[in-house]
């Protein structure tokens, strides 16, 4: 049921943080310093997401409850579904977090009728969540097999959600906003994504100084807490330079990429040249699976200012999203839905992305994430 909607994304369009003044209780809230431990929650692509998203496993509360959070570089608030909720999405038997059962759950005070600090977020696919700003003890695995406790981490306790595209138990907001968890880690993080449709493929996410900040740098522009990359060329076997660079969002919260009609027809023309006529064009290019399987290997992707690239093997950027027996390009002609160009998680497979926000730079590198565990 959530199949189609899942192809859209939890990119935040309008954060109505319903708070006037937010009083954060006096607990340690600065940058955590970790000497030797590399903070790295396990990252999985659970079967029920059908290889469309990557999720981090992080523990909330005491006693700790495992939460499975959708990695989202397109929004900044990390939230989990708090039970009992007035309206919850189905967590598919994943563990439930009950704030009343946790000894370390705290709520800051706000100048509102009941003193609670409320939020309401509307994502680009029109999903809505409502809840209360809170703080909790968060436990995250480290690469040496241990764990690290982070006290007083700000998060959203979601009590109401509308929409069917939520998966896991909440969202891990890696955006650049004030509320973002990355503030706890000196604004540095990296993630390496393997093949997301392959259950055995490895991924990783690393916060803080241990992040893998290596590869080809590209300068990013942070506007409205979003990361904009400057797209200069597209790649379909060969490189096609754009007339002007365009600002695009690189968003792990989205499965597919959404491009303007002009850009889309560049992809269409190149694919027709190589494979021939597709079985359908709209909203994305679909071919008979045999036609794709027989294809020799070439790269499809995007090149950014400075030459940094995200490009994947053509076989990895076609998904079974169309009629049975067809494979469809995970790049969609965004004719009228929203103005930004979005590059989704399917285009990031086989890469490490290292974010160093103080330098306003992201480092891109092709990498086999199977090998990048320390
Ligand atoms: C990573 O390991 C898995 C399981 O062994 C394998 O299926 C996958 O192809 C590997 N990925 C790469 C890029 O080597
Ligand atoms: C940054 O991106 C925004 C959104 O696309 C754009 O309006 C702005 O002009 C960009 N700024 C720079 C310096 O490129």
C-alpha cells in the first residue's frame, strides 16, 4: 500500500516549530568529545522497505529501546514515534518507545498553554507529524563493538502522524537545522551505501571525528537547512555538460531522483540512443527487464562543481517500479510537483559521502562499503 508513496520522500518543506521560547534544561548539551570511540550505528535496508531506504539502529531511553530510523539528509529533526500516540503509523513489529517507561525522558518548558514545546512538520510528500520536543538518553554503537551514551539529546516525540510513507520507527534528521543531531558531533558525519536492494550488502554511518571525510570535494550551499550541491553535468555513459550549473538537493530521504523536464529529456535521449525505444516514458523510463539485463555496463549519474561525482552502474539504477516484467529508471521527470531537483538514495549506491559542514564541503568517493569497516 505504501509502495508508491515510498517513492516520494520525507523531505521537509515547511517546519512550523510551534514554539515561542524554548528553555533547554541545563544539561550537558555541547559538542561531545570522543577520544577513541567511533560512533557508528548499524545501518540496514530492512526487507519491508524493499530496498528503497537505509535505516540506522539507535537506542532511545533507559532501559534502551531499539529504534530504526530512516536516514534523511533532507530534514533536521530526529524523531521517533512515541506511544501511546493519538495516531501512529504501523511499525511492523519494531520495538515501541514509551516515554513514560523511560527514566531519562525529559521535556523542556515552553511559553505555551500546557508548557510543552510542540512541533508540526509537513514533508514534501504531504505526510505530517506532530509531537513534542523532548530530550533523551541515546545509546549508539561504536565501531569497536561497544557503545556510547549521549545524554540529553534533543529529539521529537511524535504523537500523531498522517501519511503512509513512513517506515521504521521514525526519522534520523541529518539536515543542517538547529535541532539536528549532527550538532552533537561537530557537524561532521559520513555514510557509505552499498547496494540497497541487496540484503547482504553493507552500509555505514559515522558521526563526528571518526567520519570518513575523504574523496573528491565539492562545495555545498546551505539554504533553509538544506544541502544544495551545484550540478554541472549529467552522466549517461558519457558526460553531458549543462549550460548552467543548477542547485540540487542530495537527499537520502528520497528513493528516486527528481529532475526538471529539460534534464530528464537528456537522460531519455541518451538511453534511447543506447537501448532503443522504452516501453513507457512517464513519469520515468521503463524497459523490458531483459533489455536492461543484457545491457553492457556503463555509468549513470551526476557531476558536481569541482568534478565530484555520484554515478552508479546502469544495472543498479533501474528498479521494478513499473508494470510486471519491466525495470524503470530511478530518475523521474518532475514536471509539476516541486521546484527543486532532488538526487535520491539510488544514485548514491556504492559511494561514501563525507560531510564537513564547517568547511561547507562534501567529499564524494566510490567505495565498497563492505571494506570500509575499520
Ligand atoms: C558486499 O558483500 C555482500 C555479501 O557478501 C555481497 O553480496 C555484495 O555483492 C558485496 N558488495 C560489493 C560491492 O562487493
Ligand atoms: C543556494 O541555493 C539556493 C536554493 O537553490 C539558491 O536560491 C541560492 O542562490 C544558492 N546560493 C548560492 C551562493 O549558490
